[in-house]
């Protein structure tokens, strides 16, 4: 991606990396996982409040480069309110996007997150862009979900 559009996309990534959204552990979190990028040693934790298979609340924390932080930030915005199946499908799309496969379909479904398409030209950065997503998948499988309080 080049020219003005490329710059605009770069700005969105920088803005999210400087002021990441949902950078916290929600009090209600009942699923969590830690992720690790072996290429650089950076880490990411993802916390979810999952109720009945739906991501009601989500946050993340960790160290990482601008791409990993921006990706985590935008991911939290994107998957909030989604079911775990929908989140898995979005991850599949995002993975296709950053690895340069099936880009058109991915762009259509990912909206703003399509700014990460440029990552496909830098294979070493794919792990940065997907760190939070892998961690999200792990968190979804975390077995700590509590049963809702019974009204009986
Ligand atoms: Fe470590 Fe990108 S360089 S996550």
C-alpha cells in the first residue's frame, strides 16, 4: 500500500498503538490467557468476560511493538459482543489478510482492521499482528467460565 491511503492506514495503527483501547483487565473477566511471540520475546494477555458463548467484555495488556498493540486494540473493539464462533471466523479472515491470502474477502469483512493488509509484505511482522488473536483463541478455550448465578 502506498501514497496517501498508506499514510492514513499507518496513522490508524500509530494512533491505536499510542492509545490502545480496552487496555485493562475487566473486573468481570472469567477467561484469560497469555501469549508470547518467540521471535521478539513480547507478551500479551487477553481477558474476556464470556457469557453463554458470547464475548461480553474484553481487555488486553502486555508489551509489544506498534503493530501488535494496534492489532490487539482494534481486535478488542471488533470482537466485543461477538460469539466465540464469530470471533474464530474473524481471526481466520484476519490471518488470511496478513498472510496475503484471499485479501478481497478479508477486507470486506474486517472493515477498519483491513489496515493490516500491508503486513503481508513483511512476513516477520505476521506474528506481531496475530499475537493478540492467537491469545484470544487461547483465552476463549480457558475453562474458567463460571456458571451464571442460578435464580432458583
Ligand atoms: Fe514483538 Fe512485534 S516486535 S510483537
